[in-house]
C-alpha cells in the first residue's frame, strides 16, 4: 500500500531563476492546454495571474464587506436595545435614544467584524492552515520561499503527459525539473 | 485542680486570676475589664449578627441603665412606645448633652439599642433643634475605644468590691475629719441632682471646699456683673427683638451656651424683615481682634486689638452720652466709621439696641455694656437677667488658684476631681501637675485617662451622657433629664454613683441608683400632682416644662461708679497673643474625636492641628508665609507654632488655639497640633501682650481643605439688597437647552430639591459633622487631607471679598447639586451614577469601578473617592456607631451626597403605610436637621406650597455655575447685602 | 529622485540573507544582552509597582480631588499615540503606494502592537477596583446591566480593543510569507518546527498571494480610518467633558496629528540605532529618514496650530474658567512643563526644515527624542493643568507624580523595549517578500529586463 502511494506521481516541478522565466514557462504549459498548474514564488509576481488559468477570485472583498455591514448593524442595534428596551435609564437627563453617542461604537464594531472576516476568509479560501501539502515533498520547495520561482504541473490533469510536460518546461528555461511523488 | 475559694492573701502567690479571686470575683473583674457586650462585637462588624444577639429593642431598653446589675428601669422613647419596636426602624429618645456644664438638648436615634445619631431637640424652648458640631460628634466619643475602661488605683486594676469599700473608707475618713483637707474640683455644675448630692456631701463635711474650673469660663462677665449690680446676675440676650447689636469682641454666634439660640433668632429676624419689608433689617456691628462667626455676619466689622476694642467701648459710651472718660486720642478711621454707624444704629433702635461685651474683655467693659443697655432701655427688651444658672457660681480663676495654693501648701488630704482636666488646660503658672501629687489621696473621675488622671491615685471611668441618668440645665435655666440609651460600654460610673459611694451611704441606701437620685430631686420640684405623668412627659419632651429661670429686675446701675473707669492707653505696637478655644476641639476635650480633628475650621479650613493666626500685615512685616514655624517667647515660656495668614486679623494680634498638642488625649490626638497652654497664665488668661516672635527655619505643611479663598468673579456667592432684590445674572446667550426638560414629568412623582440660605448660614460646621455621622463618612487623617482626599459630603466654602485687612467673609455650604443634566452621569462607563425618577443623582456603590471621570467632570467637585481603604480599620466599638441604613463604602469607590436617600425612603415607607404623600417638612436631611439657622430647606417641588418651592420662587434664589446648563436641584438664596438692606446707607 | 530606497546590488537571495540572518544565526550580541537586560529590569520595576498598586489601591499615586486623573491616563494617551505611527506607515502609506514604507513597516507594526500593549494596561490599572474591569465590556450579567454607551470611556474600550486586534491581524498576515522563509532557511530542527507552525503551511502559491494581497489591502483600508477614529475617540475622552481645557472641538484632529507626530518620533528613535547595529543601511536608507522627518515636520506644525487655537478659543470663549486655565498654563504652577513642551514640540520640530538635520541620523535621533518627551509633556499639561483649577476656586489643588507614578511609567517603557528586543531577536525585522517585490519592480531592480 504505502509502496504504491510512495511511487505515485503527484506532479512535475520546474524551478525558474526569475519571475520573467516563470511567466514564460507558465505560458508554455498553458499553450499545451494544461489547466491544473500552480506557481510557488517568494513574492507576488505581477502578470502571473494573466497566464495562470482559473486565477481570479474576489470573494475575500465581498466577505469583508458583509462582515462590516453586519458589525455596524449589530453594534448600533445592540446599543438601541440596551438603552431603549433592556434597561432604560435616565443618564444625565439625556434621551434614551442618544444616537450620536452610539456612533463611535457602531463604527468600531464595523471595522472589527470586517477585519476579522477578511482575515478568516483568506485562511478558509486558501484551505490554510495545512502543514502537509504534497508540494512540501518537493526538494525545490525550500527555495520557493527565498529566491526560486517554481511551477508545479499536477499529474491528474487530463492532458498531462510526463515527458511532454518535462521537455516543455526545460525548453521554457527551467533550471531543473523534478518529479514530485506522494 | 480545684480553684481556691478563699480570699487572696495579702501577697498571694497565684497562677491565674481565677486562683487569685476565686471564680465569683473573676466574673466581676472580667466584667469590669471587658465590657458587657464584648462578645457582641463581631470583628467583621456584621450588623445582622449584632441584631440577632440584641433581639428585640425592648430587651435593650431593659439593659440600658443596669450597671452594676439591677432590675431594669424603663426609659421613655421620644416618638414611639417601645412596644412597637420594629427591627430596622430606629427609636428616638430625647435627652441632653453637656457643653461647658450647660444642657445641649438632643434627640438621639437608636438602632436596636445602639445610639447612632444625635439630632437637636426641636421642641426645646432654647435651641429649637439646632446643634453644634460637638453635639453631633459626641456620638463618636461615646464609642471611642480610647475611653478609659476600668477603675485603677496606682495604675493597677481594682475590682468593683474593693473599689466600693475603698471609696466608703475614704468617705468615712473625710467625715471624721469634718471635711478638713477635702477638696472637690468640678467643672461647671448645673445639674440639680449633682448639686444636691455635693451639698449634702459637704454639709456632713463642713470644712471641705468645692472648687469649680472650666477653661472657657465666664469670670469676666461675672466680675462685670458684680461690679455693676453688686451681685452675680446672668444676662440673657434676645436677638429676635434686636434691631442693632454691637459686639465688643463678643462671638454671639460661635461661643457660649446660648449661641445656638442667638444664631437662630438673628437668621429668622433678618429673613422675616427682608421678606415682609415692613421694618429695617437687624444689624450686627462687630469690633474684634480675630474673625469670629459673628464678625463674619456683621453689617460692619473692624479688626481691632483687645485694647482698641476697650477704647471703642468707652468712645461708644461717650456717643450715647454716658458720663465716662472718653479716650483722649481719636480713633483710627475705620474704627471711627464703625463707631459712627453703630452709635447711630443704636440711637435709632433705642430699646431694641443691644451692646454685648465678650468674655475676653475686662470686667469694666462688661460694666459699660450693662450701663449702655440700661441707657438704651434694653433691659427687659433685648436683654433680661436671671439668677446664675450655675449651681455654684464662683470665680473659676480664683477658685482654682485657692486649690492650687492649698495643694502646694500640702494642706490637701483628699482631692476629688469630677471631670475637670486642669493639668492639661489650666493656667501654667499654677503648676498643678506638681501640686496634685502633693495631695494625700487624689481621685479622678473622667471619660479618659487624661493628663490629670495620670497624676491621681485613683481613676474612675466616667459614663458618657448617653450612658447615664442625670439632669442638667440649659443656658436659660430650662432643665432636662439625661436618660441613658445604652448600658455603660466600658463599665463606667456616673458622677452621681461615685458620689454615692464616697458619701458612704447607710446600708439601706446603698442600692439607690442614679435614677433614684434624679427622681428624688424632681419629686420635690414636681411638687404635688401625678409624678409619673410629670416624669414621662419630661422624658418624652426632653425638657421640664416651666423650669426656665425667672427674669429678675436688676437694681438700677450707679452711673457714678462708671466715672472711675478709664479707657486704656493705646498700646504701642507690641504684639498681643490671643488665646481662643479651638473652633472644633474647644479647650481640648474633643482632641480625641477624629470627626472634629478633621473638621475644617470656619475661617482657615485647617484640619488636624492648629496654627498661629497672624494678620497679612504682620506676615509681610516678618516676611513669613503660611506653614513657616515661629517661636513665640513670653516671659520665660516659649512655644513653637506654624503660622497661618488670616485676613481680617487685627494687625498686631496673634491668635492661638487652645486644646492642641495634648500629651494624654488618646491615639487620635497623638502628635497632632502644638500646645499653647504653657504660655497661658491665670493673670493673662485671654490675652498676653508684649511677646516676641522669631522665625525658625522649619516649615510645616498645613492640612487645609481649601487653599484658594477668592471668588475669581464667578458669582458664587451673590448678594441682593432692598434696591436690587434679584440674584439673577444673565450669562449672555447660550442657545437654550437642546435636551428634554425632565425625563419624568409625572405630577404624582416626588421631585426633591434643596435650597441653602447664605444669609442665614453662619458657617458653624454643624451640618458637616451631622452628614458625617448620618452617612458613615470615614475620616482620612492628616496625610490624606494634605493630599486633598478629605471625604466630607457637604463642605463649607469660604470666600473673602474686599480689602484683606478687613474683608467681607462669606460661607457657602456645598453638597451635591443633584443636577438635572448631571455631567457626572454621562461619563460613567458602567452606569454607576444615574438619575432617579425623583431627580436624585444616585451613586450605585457596588457598581462603581472607580474611573473617577465623574469627579473630573463635576464642576462643583462634590464627589469624594476612596483612594485607599478608609473604612476597614475602624475599631469594633466605632463600628457600633454606623448607620445601618447606609452602605459602608470600600476602597476604589466614588461617593457623594445622596440627599439622605435613606431618610427619603423611610419617610416614603411611613407615608405609604398610612396611604398618603410625604408631608412637607416631615422629612429632613441630616444637614438640614442640624442647622441652628434653618438655612437649609429640603422638600418636594411637586407639593403645593412646599417650603422649598416657596424658596425657589424667591428673587434671592440662584444656582451656581448655571451657565454650564447643569440645572442644579440645589440652589442658593443670596446674601442680603447688609449696608444697603439695612436701616440706612 | 534623490537618494535610493535600497542598495542597487540587493537581490532576492541578498534580502533573505540579510534579514533572516539575525534571528537564525545572529545569536545574542552584546548590545542585545545589555539592551534587553535593562528593559527587563524596568519590567520587574513595573511588576513591583503593579503589585503594590493592587495591594493598596490607586491611593498610592499622587492623584486627588480635583486632579483625579494622573500618570495613568497621560501614559495611556502617550503610548496609544506612539502606536499610531505604525499603522500610519503600514496602512495609509501602503494605500498611497509609498514604496519607501516597505523596509520599515514591519518594524513600525511591531512597535504599534507593543505600544498598544503598554497603553492597554493603564486604563485597567487606573481603575479604583481593577478586578471589575470587565464591567466595561458588554456581557450578559446577573445584574442585567450593560455598559453606559454615552460614556467615551466605553468608546475607548471598543476603539482600543478593535485597534489592537486589527493591528495584530494586519501584522500577522504580512508576516506569514516571511515565516515561511524562516521555516525554509532554518537549520535547527526546533527552529524549523517553530517557524513552520507559525507559518501555518504557507506555500507561496499564487492562489495564496492573490488572497493574501486582497486581505492585506482590505485590512489596510480598514486600519486607515480606524487609526484616525481611535485617537479621535481618545481625544473625545476629554472633549466630551466640560472641564475647561478639555471641552474643545479641536481635540480629535489635534490628537490624531499629535499621535502621528509622536509615533514617527518613536520609530526614528528605534530605527536609527537598529539600522546601525544590524547594518541595514541597504534597506533603511537616508531617504527613509528624510521622508519620516518630513512627516514629523508636517504633523508637528498641525500640533503647533492646535496649541495656538487652544489659546485663542480660551480667550474668545470669554468663559472665566477657560481663561484661568489658559493663563495657568502660561504662567501657573505648571508653566515650566508647558514651556518645555513648546520647546520640544514646536521649537525643536522646526529644525526639521533643514535637510542637513533630516539626513543626519545622530541629529535626527536627538530631535526625535525631544519630540517623544514633548508629546508626553503635552498630555501631562492637558490632563493636569485643566483639572487643577477648574470651576470652583474652593476646590483648587495641585497634583504631582510620586515614586509609584514614575515606577509604573518607566515600567511600561521596560515592557515595550523588552518585547521589541524579543521581536528583533526572533522575527524578521523587515518584510522580505515586500522587499523582493520592491526590488523587482523598481528601476535598478535586478530582475528588471
């Protein structure tokens, strides 16, 4: 069992020296009609998303917005409830519904909820935290966070042919190509 | 092993008290040593536990006054009969305290057998409910853990039986010697019973002598009367009928047993005159060397040294064409002005004029004053005369001198001292400390093991007025029965009981109690008729009807005698020391009372200690500032004092307060203040001329509660006049109020409010202590006061106006304003201070987290904060004083005036019981109840024609800092400007 | 463009090497040991002061009536103000695409967190009954009572806690890729594990980068108004009251400016020595100092304007108490403190007009120290001189900090630097990922082709 799994090919990893080279390589793979690829880089690469398939995602923004609105509503509503229903008190002869006094807390609540939801959205959408991703099996993984630009072409892509992909990557200028097995 | 049952041998070898006395005696001894209720004082001070043990109030009623064990004697509650004692509802008993021997009528509040609060007796014909700070604070002395607790002989504990037989033997001995060598020293005695006892005691001992010593005595008045009338007549002033009063260094409102009455009469007379507008306002003219409460209220006042005052008196006599040798040199301008105004006012007033000479003035001036009053026809009008109220009216100074001589000569066999403490506050030149030791046997009877007690062989702890049966006369002669509210806490004896033992009663009379003695006295007085009813009504009312001293027609004054009198020469600008009783501590008898120690004195706002009061002129001359220490040398005596610059002080007079720096007053008074007594001699008892001051290098921080005395044009104290009767000041435009007027406009709700009449207030401080007693307000001590952390819920602000050599002085009591739009409330993050339905600004102690923002945002700065744990350290006995209906606050909590919400709630309960609204005047706050001038009015704004509502409609009504739009519920009635409001400009 | 933002020779490997070296292989250099040692001693002093405080109560401080607030509030405002520079640099400058922030934002954010931590303890300690601090939080209690939402102190609770939280999220999100770098560079097994856990499995996949950037920008967008609101609310803590000298509409903006002012001063106070000790001249260049100095100059001028207007309004209001307050500041018991503050915040700041000053690290360091002191004095003046003589002359009294006031204050300085030293020792002080990005996209950047 473990033999078979150990032997199974997860993907081909190619390392590039610069962002430019990485983009070239990616474009080449896309040319082959491959869709299941992922780039691993030490920093964000401008223009990479244009060549990587299925690369756009705006959900984080919307989730944050929703969180913010919810926070504001809860914040203001809660203060209204406390001062007008739960425990109305004559405080300095001020009206029970002293809305201007309720604004600061409302604002802070909005910001707090928006920030928390943005932060959580990032982790959830990225399926993080996850410490055991197959990519970490690759010998190249270590430098992906420092000075190398890695492109990973996954084996379960319908169009995936090991040799073809390997050659393509080398032509695109990969310093090295290696198999990632899990 | 079995404890021995036989008596101890002369020098017994013993391993335990039990063995020494046998367990019967042991019980008594321990009873003496440990007060009867010892086991009832839970350390945690849990009132519940206390109640449990106490059981019904009735049981306590029985206990009250049974010591040593005797069958219960019932005393009569003031309002309810004991049958309807409801735990939680206090009972009230009318009784009286003694001040300088005279009655201070009170109604004492008792919670389940614990007296907790003293109020004035509103029915009493003399005081009509007013109180002094000392009366209010007396309750704390009752529970003072430093009171002496057991009979000692040569410093060793003596058990009751031994003590009784010892006293009997002494009594026998003195009788055998016909009283030779027997000297009794008392304070002023007005108690008919005590007087009766002493007289019968002396009648069996004809050669014995009775001395009287009271430091705040009235010798000069007595001598003046003798000089004028050839006999001792006691003058009584009726300010209510006076239109012009001239005070020659006389503090009508602050000093003397009738001060409460004077304050009240003056305040009411002026209020009425201003409202009715049908007569000129009564006015006071004062010439005095150091500011007094009277001077502060005077229409005109001059600061003049004692000699100058005398010359002023002669000049005045001259103006009112009495044939006296008027002073040759003419007076300084300000004195001349006063003289003119005063004489004119007196002329106009005629029989309604009054001239009063102060005790510190020499007899001649008293004589002049009598002559002037006669001349005005004031006899029978503003001043009446009675026989002396004192049972044994003697010249105190002389009396003490004789005793001292006898002692020094070693002629004294037995010395019996009842209450007096001449060693601490007697003339230094009599050297009584040394003298007393020369007495063969000396017995001291008093509340404390004080300086005198420590020199005596015997010390017998005395009962507090609230622990004993006795009787006493007020200044006008009206007698009151003193009834106990609680059994003696420390197993003390009353003077009556001590005398009984001394007079070695025949066996059949040994059981006669103090109560029996008092009843005997009044059985005679009551004459025929039902004694029981007489007794009950007398106890219930707190005074004996018709016991007032009858007026007598004084003999015509021989004017020729006046010609011999000559005014003193104007003294060269040498410094004069004035010895004045401390406004709070008196002659020092209150030194161990923390409330009075921490009570800011009227003019200096000084607490915890005294200072030499000097004039700004002198301060400038010597280049000293407040707190600098000076060395005062007079003859061979010298003392040091910190100085305090007091505007209104006569240029060359230095006022020293007595009663400080006592050696054996107790733990509270330890190291507080600087004694002035060493400079005080019999000859110069009140004033001492020709002293030298030298500045030392030391500087002493003075613990004052108010450091800035100018109003900085903030219109805090306002004045009106007949011409300009409105106190309102327009603050320019502030765009109205955006907030709702009141959140509750329910007409059936109570809306509490208060007004304080600044015209009536004389700044006597009674309200401050009353509040402290009612609301369990802690004292914080000198160090904390220095840090600005005093806790008083109501304070009396004092402001100067005008030239500093003789300024106008204003008092302004400041409690919480209970603002409609309270700034403190909106800034509290936890809603610990909020507004009640009835307009109270309420403080929820157990919700407070102590951010202190409320205090910062309170423009009136009436909030007080428990910076440290101020309440935890109270002794068990002190905890007995606490008012069970008021929370004791812990550290870290904000507190402030509540308008005595606990009283409001009690009144509400009572009203609801009878299904009615709270009646106007039925409910009084502690400060209001204590005020002798009725300056404070409290009540409901929704009650038609309620007193407070009437006050609020007065043109004199105004609020302070109104422009902040806080809409205070506490407002003030403006001072009536004396000059314009008066008969003439 | 004047001085460059980074050393031309810098490349990906170089960045990783320079930044990751101190935490991984730097060991404990002497300057670190000494610095941390001193901070630690101060921290112990802090603990002592707090213990005594809790044992006896706030009475151990010099506060009284009328001055019921003292050092606790002063220090709170001072610290929170210092924190604001961090957020300003990392968030607002990011939104304005000011690349020069890149090399200092990590540092500034850390500073924010630690400053907020120091600020946070004071409101708790200054309570009369600190053990009930949670009554300021809205939680369902048996009393059914809730906080009193009209009180600015409650606004404070929300503002500061939100601020602390958001700053932490923002900082951590930015730190994530660098933690991965640390993980991958670490040789020691435990170091690897520690950084690996902290990195939460960050792989630098483009899908990560995309969302991380999105979230990062959003947090920046939220933090920007947040930082303004927080110090505005701190300003309202005073302005809501009617204490003369507090009750003033100018407070919120004037407080915000002051906060940034003091914050940048503190950044410089820290960055200038660190840059030297860790040889980061390549990444924190003279240009950075120059730019920060300019920000200080601007905010300093706003603050100066604030002082001016305070004086004017006091006179213009015609309110006696207001005038007394202002005269007291100018000539009263605390006048020396006031003029010292003017000297530090107004006079000293004017030197920043000169490039010579802005680009000379040592001089700039001294100036920034002055400004730190000046801003503390400003809060001292605002709190004390407004309270000590307000409406009723009868209640006037003075306040002076005593030993325990100072011990608590110095203690928090110890806390602040102790945390900072730990940060410098164990975490990358400069954002490597953002540096790389910067290097790639700037003229002169290595991979620019």
